[in-house]
């Protein structure tokens, strides 16, 4: 997966670790992406050896799968989570700076009696 896909990989890993029996359709709804994209991403994770799909042998739904994170998948999840966190922290710092800049602009342009709405 590329860095652009880290957020999707992170969300897939997180959801599958919580519930390996989630269907692709449920993952699609949870992640807000198409069913086809979920299928593509799961196949990519499986091709890397990070996720293993196991059929439910005793299930009445013979198309049902459990998506199990492999040991290398758990390592990949840790790396992706760290990158995801760094990216979100960078976004947070940029947003804090932007908010402070906007707050100063508003203070310059707003009469004293209206500033209480800015804080």
C-alpha cells in the first residue's frame, strides 16, 4: 500500500483486528468506501501476506470469511499506525497554527464587545 492508502489500511487493520468476521459490505459502510475498493484493498493486504482470509467451515453462509491479521500484518499495522499518527499530528499542528492566525485576524477586525464569540 502506498502512503496515500495508509489511512484506509489503518482503518481496515483496526476494524479487522476488532472483528475479523466483518463482511466486505460492512467494512464498506464503516469506512465509507465502495465495496469494490474494500475488495481490492483486502486482496492487496492478502497479497502482501498481512491478512489471511479463512472460510467459515461450519457457517450456513459459505461465502463468509474471517480476515485474520498475520504476524507480518501486525508488524505492518504498527508501522502504518505510526505513519498515520505522524501525519495526523502534522495536520493538527498546521491546524493549530491556522486557527491562531485566524483568531488574530478576527481580533484585529472585530470590535471589543463582539470578541467574546471568538474565544
